[in-house]
């Protein structure tokens, strides 16, 4: 159903794990100033990505099978509450 009131019909909650989607990435990103529904994303910037990689204090966190399972269970529990 189309919603012509510009009010979201639902929430889409997403998250990224540490170091897997840095500012400047070609997929775009948001910051605290550009983080509203319908706002534009920050443009890709290879130098910014490299600078952010240099600032990382540990390796990127990727979810293996066990971590994905725990994450899904936690999300489902929170939704139930």
C-alpha cells in the first residue's frame, strides 16, 4: 500500500559490525548530520575509506554462523518483548 503522507509505515533497523562499512565506502553512508528518513547519503571517497581503515584498532568483525544465530535470537527476543 502506498503511503503518500511521508510517514514511514514501519521501521527498518539495520546495523553493521565493526569495520565492515566505513564512511566513504562506495555503497554510501550516513553520519549524525545526514541520518534522517529520505536524506541523501554521503558520497564515496576512497581517501576517507583508507583513513578510516588506518584508524581501526582491531580487525573488522564478521558474523560467523554462531554469531548470526545469536544475533537473530536476540532480535527475535527483543521484538517479542
